[in-house]
């Protein structure tokens, strides 16, 4: 996908991410910093120590369950900045089938 695709989908991705973050954060109550939509080649999302969340614009092209997984995954890093059992327990509150969805990502090329 090209820069043109990024520009085409960026704002749609931002709207999706912000809407879903607001919804899922009603269950967590984390303080969210800046939300950015990027054109990353290697990551679906990331979370900084400052509470800023970054998402790949291609999240808008994913099936809803996979997009929600990415969004919840990064949101949960605001509570646990690691991939410990506590982190996965947070994720499973809203994405109980996260292991199945995670396997789907291994088959995708970003």
C-alpha cells in the first residue's frame, strides 16, 4: 500500500480508533494521552510510557474483531506496560478469544 492509501484511510482509521477506544475505556478507565494514526511497516500499534497510543492506519481495513483486538491490546498497555499474565487478563475482559485472533495476525502480512 502506498502513501496515497495512507492519506485516503487515515481519518477513517482515526475515527474508528477513537470511537472504539472510548467504548472500551469505559471498562478500564485509563488515562489516554495522544492518539496517532501512523503508516508503520512493522506494527499494528504501540503505546508509550507517556500514555500515547499509536495505530497503523490499516487497522480500519481489518475485520472488526481483529481491529478491536489491536485497540484493546494497546489500551491495556496503559494498565500493564508488558505482556505479563496480568496484561492478558486485562485484554481478556473484552477480548476473551484473544488467542484465536492473535493467531490470525500471524498469517497476515502488514
